[in-house]
């Protein structure tokens, strides 16, 4: 029996076309990526998380010469939010990156480990987490739920 998985997402042509709250998230993710520690890949990633209370949490990738001891921006932001604000639901996560690791036209999306952490963060609360993926071209891919990034993730 063949099954099919499909999902919808929106493409916003430019950052200026985002709602003001989303522009704040983009600015936070872009500011965070400038502080990333990425001397090995030279690929800086920033993430920002909007909590229900309105608080914005930032994270960035932290590399380590003893690979894979580093951590991705998404997990830094989500783990910080979970450790310090466990009862404040996550509404959105925004991810931005810069560097030559990926060609400017290549789709920017989280790695598999980050997708799993994002999915579990979503499953721990009662609402989906909207995902904003800022492409190096300036386009923004918007997904209504992390589930769309990892339909067959580990789950209880």
C-alpha cells in the first residue's frame, strides 16, 4: 500500500514583507549569527525563539575542534528556552545563516538532530511551533509546524 506525505508552506519574497513581530525575530536571529563561534565551517547560524510571553530567546552555533562536541543554533536556543522558561510555550522559531558552506540559492533548513529537538519541543506543548527559514537570497520559507520538517520523527 502506497502512502503519501504532503505539506504546505509559504514563501515570503522578502524580509520587508513579513509582519513586524516576524521582522523582530529575523533581526534577532541575524544578530545571533554574527556572534556564532564557527572557526571551522565558517558557516554562522543564528536562531531566535518567540515565547508566548513575548520573550525572544537567541542562540547561535558553537563549534568545537573535537567534532561533534559543538552545538547548532537551533538547539542552543531551544535548550535555553526549555531550561529557563519551561512553562512558557514556544510560538515560533526563526533560523538564519551566512557562509560559503552552502551556495546562496541552496535551501537552508535545519539538520536532522535539530529537527528532532524542534519536534520534541513542539510535542511537549499544546500548540505547533511556526518555523521561519531565512534563505540567503532574502526569501523566507514559513511552515506552520515543525511536524512538516520531520514527519517520521521519534515520538512517545
